[in-house]
C-alpha cells in the first residue's frame, strides 16, 4: 500500500499570481511573497512609478529653465494670442478679411501697451524730483525722531541698520528677479524676446488651426482624439483666464487708483498701472504693487494717510478675494485658492517673475487637460479616419 504524504501546515503555500485578487484601480496585484507584507508590495509598486513621473517632470522643468529665452517669449505670445484671438475671430465673423482682422487686433494691442508705458514714464519723469526731495526729507525727519527717542540710538547705528536692511532686501529679492534678469540681461536678449513674441503672436493669429493640427498629428492615431479634445479644453480655459484676469486687474487698479486720487497722492496713474500689471499674478500681485501706494503716502503725507491708503488696499483685496476670485475667477481657473498660492510661490522660486506670472495659467490649463483625458468623454467621439487626419471635428480658433 502506498501512503500519500499530507503536506505540512508549516510550509508556505504557493500562490498563483493569476488567482490573486486585482490590485487597486484594476491593476494586477504584485506577486505574493510571504516575507514581505502585501501593503509594502503595493507601496513599492506605486513608489517607483511615482519616482519615474517625478523624474520626467524634473527633466522637463530643467529643459524649460535652460531654454527660458525661447520659452518665456512663447508663453507671452500664447497669453497675448488668447486675448486677441476672440477679437480677431469676431471681426472675421463680421466680414473683415483675416489679414485685416489680425492687423487691427495686433496693432490695437501694441498701441494700448505703448500708450500705458508712455503715460507711466511721463508721470514718473515729472514727479521724480519732488519724490526724491520728499523722500530725503522724510528720512531726515525719521532719523531725528529716532535719535531723540528713548532708544538712545546713534547715527552710526542707524546707518548700520539701514545698510543691513538694504543688503537683506537685495538678497531676498534675487530669487524673484533672477528670471527677469536672466532673460533681459542684455539689450540683445530683450530685442530677441520681443521679436519672438511678435512673430509667434502673428503666426498663432494667422495659422493657429494649422499649427494645432500639426501638433495633433505628432501623436499616435488612436490618441489624437483625446489630445485634440484636451488641447481645445485647455485653450478655452486659457482664453477665459486672460479675459477674467483683465477684469480682476481693472477692478484692482481702479479701486486703488481712486483711493490714491481721493487721498491726494501724486503719481496716481503709475500706481494704478502698476497695480493693473501686478494683478496678473493672482492673489499676491496686487498686494505687492499696492504697497507702492502706501509707501508714496508715507513719504508724502505721513502715517495717517499711509494707514488710510493701506485700508483702501485691504478693502480692494477683500473684494477681490471674496467676490471676484470665487465667483468670477473660480469658474475660469477651476483651481483652489490654496493651489493658486502654492503655484505662484513655486513659479517664483523656479523662474522668478516670469514663473509667478505663468504659474496659474499653466496649472489651470494642465488641470483642465488632465481632467478631460481622465473623464473619458473623448471615447464617444469618432476617431480620425486616416493616419494623416488631424481631428474628426472642425478646427477651433486656435
């Protein structure tokens, strides 16, 4: 008689990977190992994938920083095009030839920008002597008050403190100014950047549809529908962001400018224009430029007017934060205010002023594009019929 040996209970049973339950999100479960807990196996499987994604993102950010002289003008051109494409399309729908609509849109934009810059320069040139003299007088008055105060400070100590404050300000502002200085270090860089912005904007306005069709054809045919839909959704978000941001910036500029005008401050037009331009950096831009008005009020009219000007800046920011941002900007950006703050901080840390300017639109566009692809809405659309077909749908005004 042959006796069958019963397997030992102490011996680990061999588990068939195919019979293991599926892992999270439908992924196959990692191979079972009695020496490693299942949770550790899943964590390891996710970890190396996350590291690969982070590595790709790091290489992409490094390439963008290295090519910033080209990338920054192209990003500026995209923002300008997002503002001008709706105007050009509206003119074309009303019977204007394409070339004339593009020329009128672009020339009008250049005239407005140059006019604002000319107004700022003219106001600063006219008010600079008085501002300089008043600043020196205010500093002398403040120094006399501190010397006569119970703090028993000496003039040498005050000069040392002033030098330390200036050095700290220069050191802390270097990361913020690094991106701007690296691009505009020479007149050649500035000129090349302006030329790239101009030509990129013209080509996007004239042939944006063909450019986007060529970009879509780079991807595999099965992925073109998703890429095309994601790109259109991102472009719509970018155009909405630019239009809404102009509205928010105008409200900030008008509010702070009127406050400065009612308080009798000089340089009202440069202050309002600086607030308007600074407001394109959401949340922090208008606050940073609004401090210019507070400093001017402090230098010219003392502490009381400066506190009143500060109250005006705070009220305007409260209106923006509790009315414009949730109800107007929220629908265009679709990013939580906390995410906006961290995006601006990260952009400023990586690329200075340009990074702070482009952080929010980049995050908003990526958020919408990823959400569109993840939603799967593109699966219900017909796929391109041939390998060279860019998209089954009508090209948008991109």
